[in-house]
C-alpha cells in the first residue's frame, strides 16, 4: 500500500496540471473565437457598405441623368485574355 502513495500523488498532480492546461487552452480558444466573430462582423459591415454604394446611382457628367453600373452585364461581356 505504501508503494502506491507516491504514484497516486504523482497521478493527482498530473491531473491537476492537465486540468489547468485544459482551462488555459479553453480560454485561448474562446478569445480566438470572439476575435474571429468580431472580424466576421466587421467584414460583413464592410461588404454591406460596398454593396449599398454599388447600388447607388451616379451622376452623369453630361446630363442630369443618374447612371447605374450593371456589374452582371459587364461580367458577361469581358473575356479573360490568355
């Protein structure tokens, strides 16, 4: 029985160490997740601003008409060069 006590203490100390390490890693993962969510939110806001700006009608330099830029039509006309 006395021979098992040092092994038991070592196992207990190892489990405490592993538990602390696991908690530290969970904390890091939570921080990374929060940072990634914030980056995603920022990117989505920027994308919505770009899309809203793309849908704005632009003033014509020659008349009082407002122009819109049709991205789809232009994408269909352009052909990549080799």
